C-alpha cells in the first residue's frame, strides 16, 4: 500500500493523517512480541509523525502496552499523585474520569455544561530538568460511542510558523514549569496536593538530528519566562499558548475501544475535549527516552 511515510514497512499500513502530525498504523497486533527492528521502526515513525494511532487493539493490555512503551524508553513506575496503577502492573496508570465504574461510559454523568477550561498541555515537563523526553502510550479501555476526543498540536510546526525574528528571540530564553500552578488553576488550591519544586526548560527545544526547534511552553504548567517582567512574560506566553488553537497544527483523535495512541511529549501538546458529561476509562504508560539515542 502506498504511503507517504518516510519509514515505510511492508508489514504495516502507515497512513499519514495531515501535513505535519499524525499517522494511522494498520495490520499490527501488539499481542504478538515485537522484535528490535520493529521497535526501531516505531521509534522512527514516532520521530517523523509525532503521534501514532494503532486501532483495533481490543485484545491487548495492560501488559502489552507496557512492553510496547519500552520501545520508547524506560516506563515510569513511581506512583502517580492522583491516579492508581492497574493492580499488578506498576507503570500502567488508570485514568478514570468522573470516578465512574467501568462499563457505564454510554451514560451521561450529569446534565451540567462542560467546564470552559483551556487545558492544552504536555505530560512530563515538571518531572525534572533531565527527564523531559517523555513518550505517552494511552489505550482506550471504556469509552462512549461519541465524544471525549483528544486534540494534539504540533509544536514543531507552531515554532516554524513564527517569524524568524521571533524565533531568534525565543531561542535564547528559558521558562519555568510548575505542577503547583496547574493544581491552582484546576482546583483553586494546592493545599491538598504535594508541593513540588519548579523546573526550568528552554523555551525552544532542538531536535538532535535535524536542529529544528519546538515551542516548549504550555498553558497548564508554564508560569513565567525567565528574565522578563511579569507583564512582559504574561503577554508573550499568552501569544505562544494560543498557537495550539491554529487548525493547521492540530490533529483530532476519536477513540474506539482498544485504540492505542502514542505521542511525543516534547514536540506536541494535547487537549481532552471537555464534553465532560461522558466519562471514559484509559490506561496510560509514560516512558522516558533518556536511555535512547537522541
């Protein structure tokens, strides 16, 4: 089957989903063991497309997604501050919205309107200065027939879309990422959450192979740009945050039972569409690529 993917493979159908982000991969069963050549292929596919969608994995999990995540680095096994692990599978976090039991996702939780909260973000930016190369592997366990889509934004394309003057200016800056700030925005308080130190990252991350820049700021966790007055930082960050809203940079994923989506947390941001009256249950693994080549 003809494919536009740079890293074609006869075993799989790889269909790019738009000009810069996303690819759908057919003819794969993660219930079968992966060889090292296949793992390298998926690393290269993720490097090119930034988001990979693997449909039809209904007989897979939770041990297989955990093993698949090892293709992209070391799975995180430290307990999450909010979400539990799947029993017997450290590293596989259960993301259960609205606190509802599995099997009830077809029913609305309530009739209240969705919360108008802009929560574009990237996972892992507050973990540590040297631990930012996170890949997320997310599997749909219990999802409604419609709704609860996830949007992704290509932050490498977003950076390329800025003027050269602004690219040059941003490339010399660093910014602060804070978990406490996210809790404050979401819950109005951080008292019930453990305080964590802030982390500083470059505003622009560079791909080790191509040198291309990626805009590494997000509304949920980035609080300030170093060396700027608060009003300057606030206005510049607001402009940069809004780049995720441009349709040219976006990919929308609609979930089906078993679907697995893999994404690069450096080069993308994501957003859960907030039709919150419909719950969903997902399994997530986070893998850090610090042990893999850049």
